[in-house]
C-alpha cells in the first residue's frame, strides 16, 4: 500500500458539465447529502421511537480557483445556461499533483446557483479568486 492509497490529498478538481470541460479548481466543498429522519412513536411501547428515513437533500457544491484562461469557459457556460436552464449531468474528478485521477463523482442534474468573479485590488498581493456554486439532484462515486 502506498501513501497515495491511504491519503486523498489533492490540489486539483476537474469539472465537466455536459460536454463542457470547465477546467480545474483548487477547492471543492459540499459533496454530501442529508437524510431527514422522521420519528414515529409506536403505541404501547413508551421506551422506543422508530427512526424512519425520509427525504434526501443534496448540498450545493462550491468550487474555487485563481483566475485562469478557464475563467472564460465558466462565463460562457453560465451565460448559455441562464438563457435556457436545462439541468445537465457532469463529473468532478479529484486529481493528484501530476493530474492523474484519484476518485471521481458523477453529478446529476446540475444547474448553476452562483458564479462570483474575481475582485482585483492592486493594494492586495493575493491571487484573484473566482467561485462557482452548483445545485444538483444527486451524485455517486464512479
């Protein structure tokens, strides 16, 4: 077993939605789901409640990166999708520093929630960052 098999550290995530390769991102958060639990008290059994699974809700996924040439891809995709919103399936791939895949997630029914372009401040020496937030109908590890 190698260190790569034990730790899933990665500086990059590649995002593709439909037929659009939207480039690599440095951070990816929100890959998750929550199951609502309904409690049911059974008559005659005062010391026990049934915990029944209910609706599944999926977290929005947020990806960030410094501004790159791929920023234009996001802007074009976002402009197209807001004119005619059609949920599309996509994929997020976690990449090692040498860009080989670690793991990937199939993401279903993606629609954009928010794109935040960079803020430029000549007094600040930090990289200009863009943020993309997407909603979806579910995901699975592939």
